[in-house]
C-alpha cells in the first residue's frame, strides 16, 4: 500500500490562482519531501520539511506538516502556466534512506 | 557541474534480451538510489547503493534484476531476460549523504531511462 497518498489526483486552475495539494501518510516519518515532474522528465526537488517542523517557505511555495494528522500540504501561490506538472510527496521513514512516493497530483495551470 | 546523468534515455529490447541502464551520480555523491515508474504511477523504490555496497535492495525483484555501484564508474542496473512487464521509466537519484540523515537529504534525480520491451 502507498505510504503517501496525494489529494486531489488532478487539479486545474487559472493562471494567477493558488494551488493547494495535500498528502497523507500512514506511519511516522523522518521527513517529507515534495517533488515536481514535468511530462517525460525526471523529478525536481522542491522542498523538504522535517518531522519537527510545521511550516516552510521557498519562493512561491509553502509547505505545512501536521504530524498528528499525518498530513502535509503544498501551496503554490500566484500560479503560472510553467507550474503545470505532476507533483509528488515522498516520505522518509526512520533510519531507512529510501523515499516512498505517492501516485502524484497532476496540476494544469491554464493561461 | 553536471547533475545525475542517465543513459541511454530510451532503450528498446526484445523479450529475453538483457537491459543495462547506467547512472552517473552528481560529482561527489556516494549514495545512489534506483526507482521504477510505471505509467500513471508514482516512483517505486528498488535499491540503494553506497560505493561498492548494496545497502537496501528491498524493492528489487528477486530474480533477473541486479545493481552495482563500483568504486570507479557509473552505477549499473541490469535486467536479464526482460519481459513486457519490465517496460517502465527507471530513475536514478543521488545524494551526498543518506536521505534519512543530516542536512543534505535532498535527492537529485536523473532524467530517467525509458525501457520498452517488445
């Protein structure tokens, strides 16, 4: 079963709007990371949040983590057409070094 | 300052042939991870290697798949006697330290090798 489950599966918004994507996970984590994947390309790391952190910002990105609810959200403000991509959350559990990915969210930003 | 380099980008093999996928990590990174992505799916962990050692191969199929990361040269993911179900995108990632520890836990991904078995 998936450790990370993103929600919604697909999101379509107008350029300039904010996009909020959610991720839930099942077991306690060491850290949670968000990645972007453009069609047919590799993954690009966006942001990492550790289990003892609640919120992080990076440019137009804002990530929150609620360990009591085992959930995280990624907010992209003032979206651009170039933000169109698939977004994945990935968790690192305990001392294991592997990333466990969800199935991803497809974000479409209409110009 | 090249990132993770994977080659080939596209690989077509007939059923029963061998596929060899190469990954050169970011210079100075000694931790390499291989993931497989099926269409419309997220990435599934396969194996984690640190120079000459396999640290975690819990995601590797028991047969036909092997991986190595020699002291010199790229990491290799080898799939013997490929079957149609092996068709997928295979991604390599590297990090300067294990992704579970320390400050530098970001993994850098390559562009992937898309394997098609015909």
